[in-house]
C-alpha cells in the first residue's frame, strides 16, 4: 500500500471519528436539556402547593407560546428568545425521545 493511500485512510478514519464525537456531544446535550427541563417542571410543581392540574390522569405539556418572531436578523447578529414549558397534568412528564426545536426561516 502506498504512503498516499495510508494517509488517505488515516484522514478518512479521523473524519469519521470526528463526526462520531460531534454526534455524541449533540445527543448528550439534548439529553441534558431534557433532564433540566424535566427537573425544572417537577420543581415548579413541587414548590407550588396550590397547583391545580388542568389535565387529570396524565401529564400534559403546555408552552407559553408556539411562535417566536425575531423579525429581520442581520447575518452574524446573535438573537435569543425564551419560552416557558409547564406540566399542567397531574402525572410526571417523561420524555421518550430527545426534545426537538424547529427553526423556520423566511416564514
């Protein structure tokens, strides 16, 4: 095997390892976000003794807004938005999959 072929195989292997590490970091980050959301939802309910569930017999996730319009954003400008998630049910809310946030441009 030539030296160029070995170098190409090493570069390919290194690239695959880089993608694997990036994927693991993204998955771990999503799981961490889910855990933080779950923890904050539970602590909000536990800290409010007057909590009256809107949904009985199951968890129910309520979002304070469905759309956040940031207007026109210049390239390179950083913007942020916040929203609140609340479990309005009377059962613990558990995520069976990692939460997904969809960003729509030009709508």
